[in-house]
C-alpha cells in the first residue's frame, strides 16, 4: 500500500496504490490523513487507478478524508478511476451514491473546479 499526496494548483491529488485491506498500518493512514488536513486541502482528487483492492480500513480512510474536506462549505472531493473490483466495493457499500466517482482525471478535475456542480454527491463520468 502506498499513498502519495501532491498539490496541483488548488487541488490536492491523493494517489492510492496497491492493496488497502484489514491489517493496514493504521499509524501510516493517520499520518496521511493528518497530511491532507495540514495542507488545508479544500479540493481533493483521490486517484484510485492503481488501487488493486480495498477493505474496510481503506474505505474508512477515504470516508474520513471526505468528511474532513467536505465539512467546509467550499470543500470538494472526488474519486477517480477505480478498478472494477474497487468500484464494486463502492457500489456494495452505496458510497458511490454519496462520494462523486468518475472514470478519469480530466473528469475529476472538472468536477472539482465546476462550482455549479456539487462534488458532494454521485457523478458518473
């Protein structure tokens, strides 16, 4: 499991790679959540294209970051490019009806930058 955070202008890009399953190092996840919060990220694009699998620990991480970002009125969050198995987890948990989910980076950036589209609900792209 690897989590990388980089800033691209006003967007924080959170790249998740590998497998996020039960038993994942919780201190590492807390540190990454703290890093997002300390960067004062108001727009977060979670790039899931290289995420192979996700369990409750990974879901918890994403929900935690989503909640901390969107509690701010201008906070926006989008998930990008999940593999079929990862997408299935979001569908089974119904998180795809809460957190915007799009197929590619360009669509994710468009959702984050379009103030007319609420990035707090489902967006398919």
